[in-house]
C-alpha cells in the first residue's frame, strides 16, 4: 500500500464523512431560524398588504407583509414591514372576524396559538407587533448582559447597571436609524386598524390576554366603531404595569384561606400568608455551600405566583412557589436556591427588553408616583417585581419619552360589549382590580371570575373545551356561558417540589463533577503509561467519551461558578469553552494516541482545535439554551478534524521504540 492511500484509509474517510454530516447539521441549526424574518418589499408602498398561502400551527392560512410608516407622526419617516397571518374559515356562514392580541410586553403576537380554536366558523387574524415581529426588533443585549451578570438583581449597583444598559440600548438603536417615537401602543393599534381595512372587514371581534388587553382597551377607545365585541382575559387597566403590595396581599390571603381547608397544607402552617411574608423578609443567604441571591427571590417570587396550575405555570406554578417558602421556614432553603438560579437563567431573555421599555412607558406617570416615596419597597411581596421591571424607577428616564405616552394613561368610558375574564388566584392581573377600576367604565361590560385559577396560561390550559365555549358563545351572542366548567381542585401539597428539583440538580452536577475528575485522572494515567486503545476503543474514545466528558466538564464549571463567581452568567460562552474544551480534547487525544507520535504537538493541536470548535458550536443555536450541547459537538468535531489533518499533512515515521515491520526475504533452497 502506498503512502497516500494509507493516509486516506477507509477509517479516515468514514470519519471525515461523519464530521462533514454533523457540521452540516450544525449549520442547518444555525440558519434555520432566520426564515421568519420580514423586510420591506422592493418598491413597497405605505399601506401595502401582500398575502400568499401558508400554514399557521398546521392550519391553512394566508401569510404576508404589511408596509407602514415607522412613525406616523412624521410624514418623512422610513417604511418598516410587519408580518400578518390570517386563518381563513371554511364555513359557509362565517361569523365576525376575530383579531388576537397576545400578552407581554416583549413577546411575539404569533405566540397566541390558542386563537386557532376559533377558526372553524370565522377568520382569525394575527398582526405582528412592531418592535418584536417586524423588520425592526428592539433587542437590548446590553440589558441581557447586565441582568445575567448581576450579583443580585435588586442591589443598587445592579439597578444602576440595568438603567445604564437600557440607556445604552436606546442610544445604539437610535444611532442605527430607528425612530423610537414610532414604537408606542397607539401606533401599534393603528397597524391593526389598517389591516382590518385592507382585508375589507367591517367591525371585528377582539380576543386579548394580559398586556394584550391594554391594546384591546385602547383599540376600543381609539376606534370604537371598528369593534363588535371584545373578550379580555386577565385585564390590565391603566397603571397596572406595576404591582403593589396591597393587592398582592389580597391574593395571598385567598391562598391562605384555601390552605386552611387543605389538610396537608394546614399541617405545615397555621397561617400561610403570615409564613410567606415572614420568610420573604428573611430570605436565607445560602443553601449548604451554594449562595442564594436575595434580590432575585424578591424580584421573581411574584412571577412564581402568577399561575395556580402546573399546566399553566409549569415549574413556576403558585403551589410550588408557596411550598418553597414553607420549606424555607422548615429549614430547607434548597427551593430558594433553585428559584434564585432558574429565574436568572430565564428572565433576562424571555422578553424583548426594548419592547418592554417602549410599551411600559404608557404607565410612566404611575411609575413616577410609585417610586416617589422613599420606601424600601423590596421588602414587600409584589413590590420587588415592580422594582425589577422598572429598574427601581430608573427606567422612566433611561428610555426616551414619546408624544403618545400621555394619550391613554387614564381610564375612559367604552360602549363596546366587553367580557372580562380572570382567575381568582391571578397575581399578575388580579380580577378585583378590573372589577373596581375598569368595569365601571364599561356600560356594556360583564365579568367572569374562575375559582382556583391564576393568570392567562391557566385559562387557556385548564379545560380547553370550556374556555373555548365561553369565548365563542360570547362573541356570537353576547351571552356568558360557563356551564362547561368544573372547579379546579388546587393541590397545595405538590408531589414534585422546587426543593426536590434543587436536590436532583445539585446531585447531577456533583455526580458529573466526580465523573469528570475520575475520567481525567484515568486518561492521564493511561497516557503516562503509554497505553493505547484498540480500533473499536479508539472510535468510542474519540466520539462517545468526549461527549460525556464535555457534559461533565460543563457541569463542573457551572458548579464552580455558582459557588465562587456569582457575576459569571451560566449562559456565558467563556464558561462553556473553558469547561468543555479541555476534557473533550484530552479524550479525543487519548483515543488517537500512539506512543511517541508527535508528542505534545498533537495534544496542543487537539486542545486549540477543541477550543475553536466549542466557541463556534456555542453560537450555533439562536440563544444559549442549547449552546452548551452544540459547544460539546463543536469541540469533538474540531479536535478530531485537527488530528486527522495532522496525520494526513505530517505523517509520522515509525515511532521510536517500536519494532520495524518485518521485511520479505528469499530463503535458500534445501541442500
């Protein structure tokens, strides 16, 4: 066999093909998410709406682009594009078209997938939110970085950092040519009204939730003749992008009354509300060797009470959050630690921060009054979340004001037929607030309060047939029909708790850390002794073992950061690369190793290539959620490819100390 054919043997060819396939898969992951972007069509004109066939959530639909002015107050403002989706009904006698307005702010309107329930007998239309869904997106990586690296969300230094980040984001966006005066609620409403007219509809119905109810309310004030009926789930009246301790306490007392009727909960506390308030004032500083960020708990606890069911709230359902406080009172702070860590992972990236600031400005006057009194608001359950959202009141000056801020910041009367729907245990948009403040301004309004349910996620997840019937009946007839509902049985003693999840998470991290230490010592000893793997062992050592060790390395790095470096984000690319590349490189090098072949050169080549591969792999997903896994894959590809290239480009002679291959000789014939 000649030298070139030996360099490209079957094994290396197969390895290169597999590396190429995995690299293509990573490339697909990276570029697949860009297909939903929109832009102004070539030659597009203001008011132009183009539609073509598509699907939305598996339903046949029309998808297209609406071209609008970025700032309608400025006739010379540039054009921007917004996506539009319409599920066209197949009914022979279609009802009034319905427009959906999703919650947030900072969320895409196309997350409102529950709207597909109403497409059977009417057109359903979703219009993209400017600043989130359109050709301009108000992303603020400065704010994400500030909050992910914060040592404690409610420290003065952290709040000042967040305010500076919002200010820097606004300045950068404006320097990029964006007119922030165009990103307001009234201009967003005008987008919806323009679509209504372009589609040739008469008066339409509205179904809105949470923040979307504020949009629906202002839509009815701004264009009353365009609205037939409106359903608001989790109504948010003016002034309530802030959460006050008094209303939160009212909701907490409801839970306390339910606890008194529950045998398991009653056995743990005589007064649930008193226990929660007491623990909220003395949040533990650590659980065992793991620090707890007190400000994170104060900021995030309210969000953990928004929903009452696990179907709606998932791991942040109210009973789980309450159990965390009860467990802390009993001496187990593990749930507190989990809440502190998990919320810092999720909250900074869950919303488009610039849109939160832009939409929230409509409650600017309320925020100024709220923060005017020199009170330690972080000590009250509910106020900490407001401190976080409004950056301790600094957001009102950090984000630019607009002429639209004062147009609709107080209640107005509306004759539109309106149904207010709320969960009795909703801490985000408590139904008593809508009843006290909003309902008196709705002469044709009605309210339904559903017992033992929380915020909007509970409404859509709990008994779907009942909620669909409630809304469809109201939109069709104006009647309220709750006959399909059965009362939710609240479980205040959940089987899976934050404390148990915390112990499992730490147990996994410690287990992987021990595995990483053992494996690294084992591999180092093999290399020191000059031991090699066989053919099959080499394949496993260069593919499967590096993945396990990369995962173990990352968990070890996370554990170290949690203990010693509270300002290093767990989503950091540096953390992923530093913790993943070395163990992956060692495993790949050990699987490749032959005594005295290239020596330390090959080890350094494997390490440097694993670092580059991990860094590139981390950036494959859109966001860091899967970044650590793709970083491991990237490091494995990089190290393997580099060592194959080393073999091909600089083939080694027979290593010293190994016997030469036997040579063919002609033996003498018999005498």
